[in-house]
């Protein structure tokens, strides 16, 4: 449940209950896969990236193929227009939820310098473009640099587009919060939740380099 929906449930419990009841009752004849694919069409049509990031993984989990997810995006074209469809395809490519095409496979990340250690401010999140995506660089102390993949382990969205809390980052899809020094999920209810994916780096001659 999103923060906004939790607020609505507390502020207007009767309205929230009616809304959720309507939603539940209105889709009884649809199986989970069909319901999620329809949600993809509607989210693309209204340009809701957060909703697209929520329902596309659910569609895959419910049994939809990547080809079916792509076709659902294309079905939104008459209402959404080309730009929204292309934006949605880029989001789903970032999530690896559309079919790969020949010559478009992601390449293994090469060894590379991410930057001078002094370029990264102490105890602040810095996003660095690397390979086909982004990495999060967090300089915990003078020579202690932590680097994480930007992909949220839960929602698969880019944490570089999340909420920067300085020493923590919050995923904007389901509001999971991660500590940038340890990589651990700190809220909500962190027990058993996966942490950030680490990237091995070394600091040599004042440079931060992927090991």
C-alpha cells in the first residue's frame, strides 16, 4: 500500500474502503494475468510510470510473457500516442521486461574508473552512469567507498530516481528505504528483506575503480 493510500485510509476510512471494495469487485471475472495486462494499457495511456513499474512485474509473475507485456504497451497507442508508448518501452527495458532483440543484449560491465575519490562528497549519494545503467557511489569516509547497483532488489526500479535522504535512499515505487553504507533495507519492516546489490571497487592512486 502506498503512503498516499495509507493516508486516505486513515483520513477517510469509509471512502478508502469503498474504493478498494469497488476495485476488488470490478475485476472478479478476470484472471490475474489479464488484469495486470489491462493495467499496463491504462498506465501507459495516462503516463503513470510508477503504476507501470508496479504492474509490469506483476504481469510477468502472473504468467505473462515479455512479448505479451510489449503488446499490452502497444495496445495503448490509440489513447496514449507514440511518445508515451516509447517512454513506457524505455522503462520496461530498464526493468528487463520486454524481449531482447539481436544486437541489443546488454554487455558485461568492463573494468572502469568511476571517478576521482575526491569527486564524491562524504556521506552523500552520487549516481554515476556506467555501462547500460547507473551505479550508486557512497563515500562513507575518506577512503571507504561503497558502490551499489542502482536497481532496487524489490521493485527493480532505478534508485537513482528515488528519494535521496543523504545516508539513505528510498525507492519511489514501494517506499523501501536502504542504508547506503551497509546496503541493508531499513524500512518498512526490514526483517528478511534483501539489500542492495554490491559492486566491488578499489581506491587506487586517488581513483575509484571497479574491481
